[in-house]
């Protein structure tokens, strides 16, 4: 179904009622699985991710052992058959999943203090329960919370979001067509050119920058600026979740 862009010119609103720079509702919790070393559950809009952490644990003796003084980060993504509209089971090891796994592993390999765990492996398992846009960004956000719950030292939060080039408006409608759209849902991702950006720290160091669609180069700078601002706001939300959980744990121990 073609994306109805008339709402942009009439009310400056998107299909779900948000303005161009509004994030979807984000809610998350930590320590959702008692059997894992660390776990989290995150909802960003209608995208829902469950993440578990195993490790750091000693590498298996079988096969070629990785000789390194740093821990290795491995990522596994399991997409539920009911997570999408088409209810189609995604084959394990398909190209899309492999690319996401590599991106997530590379991002956290540079943030975690892997030198503290030589000859070890940290396994990040992501279960996609519902898909409605910004899947890679939501996986990065959920993994950040789960790694914090596991107590694995890291330099800072990794926060991510998506940003798209807004649809071109007709001349004289009074709408600024250069305003990028922040935090896309599933319908917007299908129709608009977008990128996923992930940053670390308050200074916004870029760790992940993925763009799978074509975009006019003059709009890229604006998209990056809006994406960096969005990552900063999501970082604040993740920090709030961690502080709230820490407060509950401290209150339970003191009480």
C-alpha cells in the first residue's frame, strides 16, 4: 500500500500521529529471565525484543580455538514466525539476520571491556517477538540493557534509532520537505529512504551507520543530525530504566 503523504501537508503529522521529530513510546525492563546471566525486554512502538546474555564463559575446546587476549562477542537473532504481518518463518542464517548479527557484534566488541575476559565468549541472544520498524536499532537498545544487567563492564551505553528522508512535498504547501522523520514504524520503512544510526556516550560517538536504500546526498547531513539527537534522547531513556531497576534492587536489599 502506498504511503499516504497527505497528512504531512495537512497537519504536519505522520500516520501514527507523531510529528517529524517524535520518538515512539519506549518501555523496557531488566532481569526478565532468571536463568540467563543478563536479560532485558524492550518495546519501542510495536517492535518487541527479548534479549538474554550468556557469559563471559570459557571458549569451547572443540574446533579451532580463538587465540586472543580479549573476549569474543557472538550474536544470535531468532525471529518468531508470528512477529510480522505475513507470519512467515525466517530461515536461520538468512542474509538479513547474518548482517544484523555482524553489525551488533562489531558495535559491542568496541564498547565492552573485552580485555578483562581473555579466551572467553559473550553470547547475545535476541528474540524478535514483534516487528514494526527500527528492528536493528531496537536490538541494539535491548542488548545494551541486557549487558548492563549481566554486569559486563562497558565504556558507555549504546543507543540507536532510525531516521528517514521525508517525502517530497508539492510546491507551495508550506511544509519543509527537508525535515527528516525520526524513529520509523514498519509502513514508513517500506516507503522511505532511511538509515540506522547507533552511538555511544554523551558525545555521540558513532558506532553503527547502516543505510540500505538510496537517498539524495544533500539530505544526508540533516538526517544524521536528527539521528544523533534521537540517539541522545534514547540514551536518556535507557539510563532511566537502569536507574529505576537499580533503585528497586537497592531498596529490596536495604529493606
